[in-house]
C-alpha cells in the first residue's frame, strides 16, 4: 500500500497529465458522434452573452450589405405578389402549405465559423423563444443548417459546412434525391452524394431540399451543380454544388419549425422496445 | 510558492477573449486561423508548480473549446505541450534553463524562436489531427498545421516582442 501511494506521489504530474488528456480525448470523441456533444458548446449563458455583445458592435459595419440583401428579397417577394394577382392559384398553394404546417421566426447570427471541418453557428434565440433541437435554419437565399443545441437565450446551429451534417436534397427538375454532405475543403462548395446515375444531372441545374425529412419544407434552394462524377462503385453520382448562400457573410436568418414533426416522428419510429 | 499571480490571471482572460472574438475570425485566404492564445503556456514563469501549470493549461484549452465549439481538441493539445514543455525548454535554452533563474525577456531571440516553433508545431499537429479525426486526410492535416503554425509563430513573436518590458 505504501508503495502504491509513493508511486502516485512520485508520478503525480504524469498521472494528472494522463487524466486531463483522457478527459479532453473523451470530449473530442463525444463531439464527433452526432447529437451527443452536450457539455461543451457555445450556446450557454456566458459565451452566448459575450458573443451577443460583440456582434452588437460588429453588426454596424455590415449594415449596408445586409440592407441590400433585404431589399433584394423584398423585391422578389413583391414581384411574386404582383405577378400572382391574375393567376391566383400558384401563390396560394405555396402560402397554404407554409402557414399550415410551418412556423417561421427570425434570428440574428452572433457567431459564425467556417474555417474548421466541424463548423457551428450561434444565434440569439433560445428555449424562451420556443426554439428546440432539429429546427431548420435558412436565409432568404438558401439553407444554413439545423439547430442541434439550445440554452435559455441562445441556440447552436450545425452548419451545412460540417462533416457531420446530412440533409436530404434533390434536383429541382426531377425527384431523384440524395444526401447533402461536406468534404471539409471549400466553404462555397458542398457535395450531393447517393444520387442515382440515371438522374438527369447537368451543370447549372438547381438543387433544392427534398422534403423527405421532417425538418425542411420541400423546395428551399441550396445551390447549382458545379460539376459531377461517378462514385467509385459506379452506381451513384457525387455532385459538387456551388451554394447560393455566402456562408462567410451571414447575419439574419429564419428558423423553421415543422408543426407536424412530432406526429411524423411518431409514425416513423413506432414503439421499439 | 505562489506561481499563479494576478498577472497570469489577467493574461489568461485577455488571451481567451482575444482568441474567441478576434483571431478565430481572421480566416486568412479562406480558412487559415492563428492560435496565439497558447502564449499563456509559452510564457508561463519557469519555476512553477507543475501540477498547477498543467491544470491551468487544461482550463485554457477548455475555455477556447467552449467558445469555438470544438469538443476537446484545444484542451488535449494544451495539456500535451504543457507536459512536454520542460524537455523543450532544456533543448532550446540549454545551460540558461538549468540554472533555474531564467526570464524570457532576457533570452536570445534565436533560442526563443526555436522554442516557440517546436511547441506551436506540436500543438497545431495534435489539434488538427483530433479535429479532423481521420487518418486518410493526413495531407490536409499537415497542410493546415504548416500554414497555421507559420501564422501563429509570426504573431506570437510579434506579441511577445511588443509586450516585453525589457530592463536596460
């Protein structure tokens, strides 16, 4: 017993190092498995508050660009409204499907990362605004990511520029779908994998969300096809997509809540015990 | 033996905040970021309580991790360089370090550059390996390590020269 205690005292630095290294290794491994990184995230009271204060200052430098983006969006929506006045059918179908099943809130991005291979964003809306996990996040131009962690006043968004992210997407012109992933290289190019080689893919085609998950509605724009090649197996394409969104310059986003998602989940995952 | 003085605590807080708010958002040429917060570990007083030093380094890494949503990668690489620091000090400074009365302000520039470079390169290599976590991307890891290390070394040298109060 004496010898064990002596051993611990003699090697206390090495043992402390091994203990702390083990803890951080465990945290790292945990953060690499989806939906488990609970402890270490920037959506808490302290870091959220600091980011909120800092972005309150830095937002002023970006006001001009953000105004231009807003005017552009208003322009598009206005032209939709005016042009729909004679043929009412098209716009009404859209607005019913939105107001019936999806609820939309606005939020501001207070921290944006795009340089590492696992990128997250922090937004200034949280549980007190009714935000929960698995809500979708979009801008006026296209999708941004999915909420994966919330605190009282802040929420963390798993960006589409994250190697863990997987989102259902499809071609705008046909219904062949695949999953949207990221290889961690360029912040403006993402990959659409598992799309059948019989799909009519052409360069310049638009890619939209597929509506096969309960998170995003169908038809939210993502980007255009930059180039594509056959997978090693030869059955599916890997399509490089150039994003509509400039992920390096985001400020105002919309959060989409699917009001039917509980019902859909209940149907898809029947009691499995 | 109070090696954790007021000065160190101020340095700790300032470096974490500057890293989170400024240096994480530089994104030079797309995705190259410097990590000069490890100056806290590099310039920690030499005659210290080693267990406390390793623990402080862990906390430093953990705080940067919380701010940048990166799991535990900074914490792991910080404890590692804190643990191997005495060996690197002995290698870089030789006799001066053995006499135990070394101050970083009075050392030669060349020695200090070697000391910084070794620890920064090790730190960045461990960090990017754990962040990417995929050995088939070894080229990407080495490339990121190289570019970020150069950036961090330049910034660390500049900051340490700028804020050194050399007695003449």
